[in-house]
C-alpha cells in the first residue's frame, strides 16, 4: 500500500494595501475567517515580505538618505541613484559583483541577492521617491505573527515570510523563505537510506523554500 499526501493552496481574500503601523495579525485573521476551509494546527501561512516590511515601517524616502562618497562612486559605476546605493550598502556586509544596473551583495541577514532585497515597485512614491527594505529581523517578525494568530485563532499556524530570489546560472526569480516560525525548515535525510538501501550523505530538503516557491505562484 502506498501513502498519499495532498497539498492545497489558498489565496487570502480581501487583504488591503498595507501601510506602516497596520495590525497585520488582525488583518490576516479577518482574511482567514473568510476562507472556505477550517484552520488546523500545522497549516502554513506564507506572506510576501513586502506587506511585512510595509507594516513595520521599513519604507524609506530617498530624500532622507545622504549618500557617502563610496555610494556616489558605486552609483556612477552601476548607473544607480547614489542614495539607493547607500541603502544597499547599509543593509549589506559584502559586495559580491557589480555591473551597470545591478549590485549583487550579501545581506546582513546572510542572503545573497541583488540590491539587498531593497525594492521600489508597488510602494507609494506620493511623498517622493522611496525604497522598501527587508524586515529588520524576519524570523522575529514571523514569530510575532505566529503568536498573535495563535491568540486570535487558537491554532498553531506556521508562518513563512517569502521574498523573490535569484539563483546562480538560472534565469528568473523564485519565491524563497527569508523568515520562518513554527515549521521545520530543513528535512535532514543524511544517514538514512534511499529506496535501495544506499546511504544518503548530503541530502537536505529545504521545506520552507519549497512551500514559499509554491505560494509565490499564487502571489
């Protein structure tokens, strides 16, 4: 007899545009109540990084940024606004590659990607050009949402904060986890056997990234 597992993905309905200070847990709770499914312990909630960053006030006006000489130099090399480059430098620990239009860096959280995850799309520029930074601590953000939703629903919902990610030698971005709480991120299969009994020596399955990638199809 073979076992069967099914995966169901649902889009949260009625999420409004998020602004700084919004009670994201309350907004999510109201949306979850409109889903035609009953919540259960172990269900996973995948949130786009952007709404978490917006709620946490991570939107920065470029007019408030003072570019350093290093940012001015890199801005000229990459043809990017030096103020945006300054934000990238502030959020990064290492510049790994640069070319016109792109800075590949190691984020202070450890992620490697373009522009330190800083985004200018789908953000409000009404008060002047702005940029949205990643959450200060995505794991802590996920834990706060997990705890708040448990208090509201009585269910232990795992929370993943997802962002689009680049991959070396592959075209296109995919969804990946930058923060997580309530979910085993890695399935470590090292030391177990494959279907023929051969020992697995390096197999680590990233469950959080896999779920984030699936959810990004609906996002």
